[in-house]
C-alpha cells in the first residue's frame, strides 16, 4: 500500500500546495489536527474548528463532522452531529 494525503483526513490539515494569484507556488504544509483532540459536543467542536480556519472546504471539514439521520421515516434530511 502506498501512502496518500487522503490517509491524513481527520488527523491533519493541509495548507498551501497550489499556485497563488501571483503565480508563485505555495509549499504544501501539513498541520497535526486530530479528530480525537476536538470537543465531543457540537457547539464546542464547531467553535474549535472555526477558530482554526474561518473558511472550510467540505472535503477538509467532513472528517470532523458527520451527518446522521434522525430516525424518522420519510423525506427527512439528516441533522448535524459530531462524529
């Protein structure tokens, strides 16, 4: 098995690694940010997440939250809960 950056989801955040508006390549930085270190309750977890980053891409945020159904039948859309 070859290691990939996707293996770090929920354990680290990736920053940079692309070409900026001025054409300068930003180096990829990896910051340890483990799911297990975040608070269990949703309000505190979201506060910690948005203290780390003001804006998130879904692929970066998704390991830290999980959508679960409410258990009701029908066209119910799930509610947000912490993983």
